[in-house]
């Protein structure tokens, strides 16, 4: 008995010392390492005779979601840490500091199975088993989420936040080679797909309309209430309106016909009114030192009072850094900056146009940064209606690309943009305007530096006035 017991003790020690199987490694083997692959899922739907094609490209925590209707595409790009939006010209613009971003970082790591790879924890990610088939996952700079694994397929089934609120759900697992992919997907920017394929080559961000730069000479501003500068499109000298409040960029119908371009596709243009139109592709567009070989432009009617041929909107301006100096009557263009300066006012682009946080009489308002609006500040009527009701001091009419609308002016006290104190501002209230605008009137107080790609606006000291004989933009009218 004693002899047998003595033999049993070393045997038990030997068994207890054996390495336990790594459950994360087992999970990685079961799902086939999809995080290392470039996968593309596709879904097609038809409504009112129009086909919509949605594609989702995934590689690791990176994801590119693109929706196209009749050759008009828009979507989002997420690099695993930050998000961007893009439209007709596929120039990525930063989505901004979304409060949901930490959760999206961890969700991207879970949905792609990047969390099962050793590199995830080596980069600062955290993975903890909280119960059988349940893992707490936190990406670097992410929020903790809990993923539940289907014990039959060993694929991610559901994701909840730290409080148990559902975030995402996955089902209908298929295989691309050895890699698992869920065709049924419910969650932020998720949908159900019909098929998924393996794509050769790495996944990258949309490269937009390529731009090159030459001599950084400034452009002369014309004598207009909004920034119109000389430019060339298709070799023709024309007038370009630099309009941060417009996306996509646009061309007047008269100039499109002059170039012999036939619109195609279908776009919905919103302003004081809405209308449907098509787009054309044209080039090269030479804008001072910046040159776009080709770009897409919505086709719009000419306006009654603003004489321009081309609108360079937020999409193409996203490839440039712009400094607008009203005192010097110049616009300087150059490459975008790699980072946002410490004294900059942050911008966000959830819908492809720049939004900025403004404080109006102590109340926070998110406003469209609109260089095509001559006012310093304009309020939509719903914001004005919520009060306080400042008394009207003047009445008139506002004219824009998408029509006309009534307007009255009020004096609004204590207007601030970040740390910039504007004091009391004469403000337009527009009946048909959908959101508040921060307009070009701000340029009478300082020179404006705008870098959409880096997501910021800065108010810089103005240069001295130029001589009266300074160069002006061409007076060509598109009407």
C-alpha cells in the first residue's frame, strides 16, 4: 500500500505540472486567423428601381465600409483607432472625437478576431476569461467589452459593454479558406451580407482625388462676400468658390455644358431647398499650387447673385491646408499637416462637412463651418425658437446654391469658439436653414487656417492690407 502510494505521488505531480492548453490559441486555431487576411463582404439591394451595393473590407481592426448607388459612393474608414468619412471624391475626413470611439476600438478587435492574436496583447490590449466562452476585451485606448463565444462554432456570437448592454451580434458563420466570417452582423456600422471573398493585397484607406503641389504662391480673393478665387478646370480660366459647407464639390450646369460633359448618377443636394442632380468627372483642376488630375463634381444651377463656375467643397478641401486672410485678400494653399496644433479649434466630419462647437450666450451649439456663408454666425430657426428670443434688428433674404429663404438679424451676446471670445455678434436667423452656421464673417477678425485632414481651424493674426492695385480674381460669370 505504501509502495503504491509513493509511486502515485510522483505520477500526480507529473500530471499537475503539464502545461494547460491555451484557450486563446485554441480559439485562434478554430477561427482560422481571419485578422491576418484582407476580406471583402458584399450585399446588394434594390429599391425604387435603383441598386445599392454595400461592401465591407476588413483586415485586423481596420475596416472600410462603402455604399454605392449608381456610381455615387460614400462610406467610412476605421484604422483601428480613429474614424473617417468620405463621399463622392473619396477624400477621408476625420469623424471627430466620438464618445463611442473607445468601445468601437475594442469592438473592431473582437469582430475581426484580432484579440486572439499574441500581437494584440503585446500592443497593450487586454484579454481576460470571465466565464466559460466569455472574454473581457479592451483594445489599447479602448473600453472593456465582453464577447461571448458560440461553443459549437467557437465564433463570436454576442458583444456587450461592461454594464451588460448589447453592442453587437453575429451569426451565419461561413468560411473563407480556413477563416471564419459572420455574414449576419448587427451593431455599429454593421449589416447582413450575402457573400465574402479573400482579397489579394493589404487593406488601405481611400486615397481620394490625388493632389500634387507646385509653387506656393497665394491666390487673390475676388471682391465678393464669400471666398472666390481664380482657378483652371479642363484648361479654362474660371472662378472657384471655396465652400467648406458644401459636399461634394460642384460645377454649374452652364460650365458643364461648355465643357461638353454629360451628368450621370444621382445626387441629393440640400440647402434652403433640396433637389436631385447628377455628377461629371473633369480635370485637371488647378487651384493655385494645388493640382487635381481628375475630380468628380455635382452639377448645379448658377445662383442669382454669386457668380462662380466651380465650387471646391469640403471633399476636395480635405486634401489641402488653406489659409484665408481677408486683410491681405489672399488665400494660401498647401499640403495638410500631420497633427493638430495645441491652440487649434477641433472639427468633426460626421456627414462629410466640418462641424465646430460654438457657445452662444452660455449654451453649446454644434455649427457647420461654412465659408460660403458671409455671416459670422447664423442660426437655424429651431435653435432661435428655443430661446432666448433676441429681438430682430433687420430683415432680408438669403440666397444659396439650393435656393432662397427668409432671414432676420439679431444681436447675440457672449459668442465663443473654444477659447476665442467673439463677444456680441450680429447673427442671421434663417427660416429654412437646417443647422447653425459659423461663416466667413469670422475672417474679418483674424486670418483663418483650415486643415480638414488634421481636423482643425485656427484663428491667426492678419497680414497688413495690400495696396489698392492688388490682383483680383477673374470676373467671368457662369450665369
